[in-house]
């Protein structure tokens, strides 16, 4: 009887963890600005014949940490020379050895402006259209700094 209950608990825990992980990967952005930007990015991919990105909660948390770090230490770059903080420092452990890209914007007030700027920039556009990148998380500060992480 104890063995049966032990296995039931293991199975239930495994299912719960799997459900939580899947929910984090298929999460939709709650912030209307981010939701519209996410839709614009996926429309760009769809127009190019590339599958839509899935929204990853863990990447959103990393984007938030990076955005707040840039505000706190007053820099706007992928790497800060003063603090030596790099984009990769904010990623969860399971993404540190993955294919990851980062897009930044500052001062744009609308999703149309951010998405348009990223579409016009060769590097940003290449990252958005990279079919190997399947997940994204985005965060915007009150000061209009936007950080997007993409990963495989």
C-alpha cells in the first residue's frame, strides 16, 4: 500500500511540474503593450513563413531583470562595461547554454514604433526571423526601455 501511494505521489508531482512548465511556456503577456508587441513580432514571422514564437514566462522574468539593471546602473547596451553585466547573466540556468538573442529599445512609446524599429534594423529583424528561436519574453519599464529575450 505504501509503495502504491508513493508512486501515485511521484506521478502527481510529475504531472503538476509538467503542467506548470508548459503553462510558463505558453503564457500570454498580461501587459497590453507587451501583448501587442508580441503579436506584431509574430505577425512579422508569419509574413516570412516562420512559426510563431511561444511566450515564455521565464524569459519575461529575465527581460525584466535586465531592464531594471539597465535603469539602476544607467546603461543601455547588451553588456555594461562598468558592472560587467551581460545579457546572459539574467537568463535562467536552463537557458545559459541555449541559443539566445536579445533585442533592446529605448524611448519608443508605442508598439508600432518598437516593432517598426526592430523590423528596420537588420540585426533585430534577423533575430526575430530566426527559425531556430522558438520562445520569447518581453518587458518594458516605465521609462520605455524594452528588453526582449528569444531562445530555442
